[in-house]
C-alpha cells in the first residue's frame, strides 16, 4: 500500500515531495494495491483537498491497466462527520484506530463507514 503525506517525523516537511496529482499515477504504475492519504494535518501534513485530488486522479484510470486504486482516508477519525467528509472527497475506506476509541464507538463508526 502506498501512502501519501507531506510531513515526515516531527522535524518538519519534506521539501521535494511531489504534488498529489503527480504522485497518484506513480502509486498505480509501481504496483501499489491501495493508496492511503494522511489527511491529519499535524501527522501527515495533508488535508482533504489532497485526498480529493488523489481520488479524482485515480478515477481517471477507470478502464485502464492498471486501473484505479482504492483510496483510504488515514486521519485521526474521532467523529462521524470525518467519515462523511472522507466519502464526500472520494475515499473508499477510512482508517479507524482501535487504541484511540472504545470498542462500541468503533463498531458504530464501522457501521456508518460501511453505509
């Protein structure tokens, strides 16, 4: 799985990271089976605009070989609204962190994400 982020470690941003519309086709061409976008601004340096850019670029590959990759929203998801926001921006999946939320909350979010 490929991962798109603009920030690495706690020491700052990578100066030479390519924009998401340029990286997205490379993930597909180099054999990734999915692409996660680190939309948590503090951890990954990306936002939902980056997520949308990658999902739109992946969709352009529909009917091609290799075809579009599933795109995962990798955010610190703690509210249902974030699941909806991920869907609105084209994500096919969200990352839910079990250590962050209690089991009942995660189950509820999983049901909402499935819908």
